[in-house]
């Protein structure tokens, strides 16, 4: 038994995780505004060059270094000097494309996301969800 693949979908959270922050930064904050606190006051720099900026495509900036975890299909950033070391795991457009390819390759029902307001101003994550094959 089991559920047919065409009845299953894949949930794509746009919510990053960060340390040492209680409120993890969104992709919008990483790219557009800078790190903020719970009151949305900017407390740190932007951390990622905008994906559409082809000269710095998804590279860490302002002291952050960008890394890719292949088995997890996830991007992460590290800045050793910000607050004694700041780690942020987040969903970037490369990770979203990988998940969209998984959905298409496994003939799943679809891919959906929460929370789209956490995308950057250019809607790069939504574009990555919708521009792939299939």
C-alpha cells in the first residue's frame, strides 16, 4: 500500500535558522536589508550578494563566507567575527531548484512554500520554484 506519488507534495520552508540569534534572519534580510532583531531593527549587515548580481552570485559578503552542504542540499553562512561567530543555514535559489527537480523527477503533486514574504525583493526563491523543468 502507500500513497501514490501524484498525491504527495514537497513543502519548501523559506525560514532560515541562525545562531546566536533567537529570531533567525529571512532571505530578504540576508540579501536586502541586513540582519534584524525581533523588532525589525537592523543589528547586522547583509550577508549574501543578491542572486541576480552576477558578479557575486550568492557569495557571502560583509565578513560572511558562503558554504554548500551537498548531502543536505542547503546553503549556509559563517562569520567568525560577528558576535563571536555567527552561523546561518538558509534556503537559497540553488536549494529551491534542487527541490523542484526532486518533485519533477519523482512525479510528485507539487512544491509549496512558506513563508513567501521571506523571499528577497527580487522574488528569487519563488522564481527558482517556478522556472525549472516540468
